[in-house]
C-alpha cells in the first residue's frame, strides 16, 4: 500500500522568501518537496542537525548562490515548509545561527498553533 501524498503547507514568511528565489532554483526545490511529500527524501535534502527528527533542509547550490529550504515532516498531517533563505555567508557550509534560531522559533510556534 502506498502512503498518500501529504499536503505541503507553508509558513507565510517562508513562502514569501521562497518566491524571491530564481525560477530554476524554485522548481528544483519544489521537486524535492514533492518527493518528501510522497514519503521519500531527495538527494539534496538532509536532516537538519540539532532539530530533532523530522526536520530537513534542502541545500541547493544554484548558479554560484546557495539556497536553503527547511521543512518539517512530523508536525500535523502536512509537510510544513518553515523557512527558505538564500545563504549569503562564505563561511563554509554551516547554516548561520540567526537562520537556525528562526527555524527553531517557527517550529515552536507552529507546533503550538496546531495543538
């Protein structure tokens, strides 16, 4: 039996940020989200360390820029996109702390809202 595809829901701020990505980057990320909604994991998605289980980060290098989309699969019935941003930092692959803090805060608020 195949699991039904889960709806993909967006936190408004994440959708707004995502819509500023170049079109090509958007379509690659959307394809990865679709795989996740179907219960899989795209090659460009990886568990986000320190967030507990079920939180993943899509890491997309695209034309010299780096784009990130963070989603959670264990909150409610939907797959929730909680954050999207262009990584400007040149300090290696680490996600900047303020971005991580934002993810933590949004996850907390989302869990409370869906209780």
